[in-house]
């Protein structure tokens, strides 16, 4: 493997020192409503720092610390390890305000909260070591592509890989990443947990939208990962990983991919809602050259505002309905089927499509000044277009999978 770090450089990441954990008494005072109130109170701070976060290509440190202090990262940590163990609906409520204020920071926060749920999918030994051994929650990316090379050996695996798309890695203390055993039949995608200090993070995240997550490449070479920190991702897809049997709450039996899709869609819905509100305010002051009165007096602008608002509202309705569908699968008492997950995947992809439509509708009618770099609308357009490129929102694939399922054909991709 070439030493790309010599030519690319290492990212300026901020591995947390820890020790800033909330006390048991402080956590006991956090209800779902209180957590949402705390994230809502952080909106001005996130919005003010959004432009700086984009320039830094990572969340602003003071904002990240405020998020840690709020308690959000305890959301999906099991109660057995002192966590909050709140619901999926509560998750949407708490994360939406962050997406409204800064989609990039909301995105990376949502993923890092969700990745504690992923860690809760591992077996008891891994959870005892991490949740019970000094990290009441983790900040960890879940890097899946391309999978690394996993060589089995005594007591574990030697893992080598370079993974892309690692949201949260700039402030991570742990890393979750995939690997496959060469030549294994049938092939399995394995999920590995290891300390962030054991990997290198390359400074590769240079995007025209969603710049602030800092989802840089992660590299590990011949890294030993003990067997208890490895699970089969296929079990997570079906909602029957070891942690699903360890914890009674059905949230730990949610199928992974629909839950992932919901996680990543929340900041897009928040962004669409905020963009509608910003456009509404803009209509009261903008005068289109060559016309009299404000833009808000024009029927065309009123229609555009209503259309964008309906798209954003539809996206939220679909998102919350998908969350109910995911929880219905979690409560079934059996593994979810491919057809059930495919149907939810298409619905969640439609959430992102409605968010894109809402923001595009707004920006088409907001005038040239909306594209100034200090205007949040231009960043919203760039951010939602990049968010929509996530593989779970590929409408062509989602529609094809659903159509194949409806006529009785098997899926033609493993991402189900």
C-alpha cells in the first residue's frame, strides 16, 4: 500500500481526552423533551459557526464540545451501561433542530449518535470493554467502503484497509470499519471496532457541499482486532446481531439499513424546513428589479413558497412514518425480510428527494444574492445535493429494487 500520507498529509483531528462525561445524576435529569430543548437551544451557536465549519472542513471545536455537554451522544447507549436508551421518534425530534441550524454539523452528530447504536449491536464482551470500560459513549465513524482485508489469526484478525466516508472521524475516539476475509465463500462483510489512535486519518475531504463533516479517509495497516470486537454485518442488516439478544428494548433489533437511511435523512429534513423559513422571510424584503412591491406580493412567489413548504412537510411525514415502519419490524420477533427492508429503503429515498425538491424550488426563485457565500441558501443547495448522493438515497436503485421485489425477483445488490 502506497504511503499516501506523505503526499496527502494527515488530517488535523481532535481525539477527545475524555473525562467530560455527564454524571449519573445529570443523565437522570434528561428526558426526551429536555434533550430536544437542549438541541434547540444550540441552534444559534450552530448557525453562527456554520460558515467557519465549512472553511475548517470539520465541526467547530466549541460547537462539538457543546454537543457533548448536551448529552446527545448518550441517546442510544443501553441503560445497562448508564445510557439514555431513548426511542427512534425521540432521536428525530432531537436531531431535527441541529439540521435546521447547520446540515453538516447535524449530519455528523446524527451519525455519531447512531454509531453508539451500532456499538450496542456487538457482543457483551465488546460492550463491557468499551461502554463499561471508560467510554460511556463513543464518537466513531462507521466506515464501510471499500471494505478492508481481514486475515483471521489466533484470537482475532489482522485488518488492513483504507476506508472513505467516515463522518465523525475528526473528533473520534473509536472507529468502526468493515473488512472481508479474502476468498471466503460465501463472502461476509465483517464490522470491526478499534481505537481511533490505532489508525491514520488522511486529509482528503474536499467537497463542494457537506464540507464540515470532515469525512476523511481512514487507513489501518496490519492492525490486530480481537475477535470480540468483530461482528457480521449481515446480522445487523436483519436486526439479529448479538446486541439484539443482549438488550430487551426493540430499538436494538431495528434493521440496520433503514435506520441508517433515517439517520442521514434527518438533517436534510431540518435543512428543508429552515430553507422554507428563510425564503418566507426573504419574500418580505426582496424587490425584483423592474417590478413594484415585494416578491411576497407576487402570486408566482407565493405558489413557489407553498410548493416548497409542502415538499418539506411531506418529507417529514414520510420520515416519521418510516421510523414507525422500522420499529414495527423491530417488534416482530423475527428477522426482517429483504422485501420489508426494500420497501422502507424506497420510502426513505423519497424523503431525500422531497428535500432536494423543496430547496431547489426555493433557490430557483430567490435571486442571485441567495448564491452569495454568506447566504445560507446557497450552502443549503450544495449540502442537500451532496447528501442525496449517499448510496441509500439512489432513487434509480431504490425504485429498481422495489420493482423487482413487487414482481417476485430477488434483489440485485447486497445493500438491502
